C-alpha cells in the first residue's frame, strides 16, 4: 500500500514549484536538508508571482532563488542564520535577518508566522513501513510541521537514514520529488598556523571525560586534531561535523562518561562530506534532536563537565563578544553561542570563546589592506553584542587564554591585552585608559 501511495504522490520539482501562489509563505530548510531541485525550480517563478515569503537558514547550495539578481521582484527572504550564499540577496535588500537564539527559533518563527503554506525538506529513501527521515537534520522542522498546510519531500537517493526527531511518514506527505544525489555538502577549511596555535590553547582547557560542543572551521579542525590525545570525551553539540566524526573514529570520544544520553552522540544537524553522511547513515549512536531540545539550557546543563567552544569576530576590553557581524553588516548569526555557553556554565563546565588576534580588511578609501586587532577598546560602531560580558568565561587567541570570570573591567582589560597581538598591546592600553578613563 505504501508503495502505491508513493507512486501517486510523485511529481517533478517544477510542478511542485508551480503550486506556489502569489502571497504564499514557503519554508525552505538549509544545511543537509536543503531541497536543491525544488529550490532551483522555485527560481522559475521570478517575475511570474509576487509577494512570496521565503523562510530559510544556512543553505549549502547557491540556489537560483538566492542567486538571481531580480529575485526580489517575487520573493521576500528571511533567514535565521546567514552564510556567504545569503549575503548576496541581503546586499540587494532581498533578504532580512531574524535575530534569535537557536533554542527558540521554532518558537519565535511560529509566533511571527501563524501558518506555512508549503514546506519542502530533503529526506532519505522511504523504508518498507512508509517512513522517510530527514537526512542529517532535526533543526526545527518537526516543530513547524503542525503549522504547515502542505509538506513535500525531496528524496535524495543517497540521503542517510537518521535517528531522532527526523521521522516523516508518507501519510503526512502531499508530494514526493525524487533526486539522485547526496545531501548538500560543506567543504572543510584548511587550518592556518593561527588556527593550530589557537586549537592548542583550547585543547589545554578540555579535560578528559568532558562533554564537548564544537562546530566548523579551521580552528575547530585544528582543535579536534589536538583532542585526539584526550580520553573519554562525549559529544553534545548543535552541529556534527567531519572532525567530530574523526574523534569518534579514533576513540578519543566514546560518550561513555556522559551523564545524559550515555553512549550516544547528540546533535541537531550534520553538515560535511559525503563520507560523513555515510557515517551517520543507519547509525543509531548518532541522535538528531530538534534545537528546542539540543540547545535548551536545562538539557545542556545536565551534561557533566560540559565545554562549549564558539568563535567571535571581536571582543572588547570589557569582555563583550561580537560574533555575527561587523557594524550593521550581518555575516552569520548568534547560532547557539549563548545557548551552549550559558548552558555549559550552568553545568559547572566551561564556556570558551575563540578569537583570531587580528583580521585584515580593505581601507574603504584606498582599497589597501589594513590589519586590525580583533581585541578592541570598544566594538565597531553599530556592531551587535552576541555574548554579553556578564556571560563570558574564557577567551582564547593564538597568544593564550584568559579567564574573565569574576574580574573587574580593569582586570579584564589587562588579561585581554596580554593575549592580543603584540603589535597592538601598547595601543590597546593607551586606548583603554583614554576611553574608560581608568589607569591600568
């Protein structure tokens, strides 16, 4: 019976896109469950429909609906997390950011949008019982499906079958698109020398038996290389990556010492290589849970020796962390930085903010490169604070780590200047005394 139902619900990506009327609200997930075929077909509506509200986050493919310069004539895009792909439509005033903590995003979007006309998600092939699984993600979709009028699945032929909050039954589905592919992949960054130094300092703060949260990027890859020497690590993280998989494969992470979900890796979404997707396929030791669970403070705080590791773009000399943008320019999002950082400290663990000591930007007048310190007296004008100075615990650069807990502003400034790039330390001291009117 399920196979007959499957055949009756088959349709093309183009036919699915054509069902979207002007004025509709469409939920287009990102990450591994980005519906690539449907997303590109949706671009065919540009100029033929108007006022379509498109909800999305972190797409891993530059779909037509994002890349077309005239998409704004049809679509108004709103996103819970930016990446380079979404910065394009944002620069054309076609995409707007939704500030959020990831633990609350399904609640917040559900409050703002009473009903979703169409949701399309990438799933694994159907089993003999009529079940699909979202192939590598449980971010918020299950929380929003009850508010969705029509649900279409894009079946990736090589989509991994997952465990957790990922099940979708064929009886829930209004349409099926078949796609011969893996989920969208995420390329790894090659660690720099700074990443290697940073990773080494962070690894010193991670004790054997800790439960860790870690994400993506060169610093995290370098850190993971150092963590291979650890014993009995557990993983409770919003995002599961290739480097986390490698910690499990080499035996550094076993999950045996966890106080919650012993023996299991808990995550909300997986993003990475095809090998990573093969690793999670039909793997009951990898549990995908909705962000409303994975990132809930009361859940994170139940993990003993919890260590949260997140990156910032800038930190000011009082400890304020800017992690999602520069000035009014949105680069990414707050993600789970506050969720995991606060949750880890509630558990009696550690919250670690990683920071490159310098960054290079272009002089807006001359176009020449300028090297600036990422530890600053104050944040750049208009820059939002992601992680407040009241929450900050450890800050780590390639020059060392600074624990700011319980310190005065003056003491924090001294600590942070000590791990700033040496070329900027004297200048930071002078600027601190001028701006804060406090003698160091």
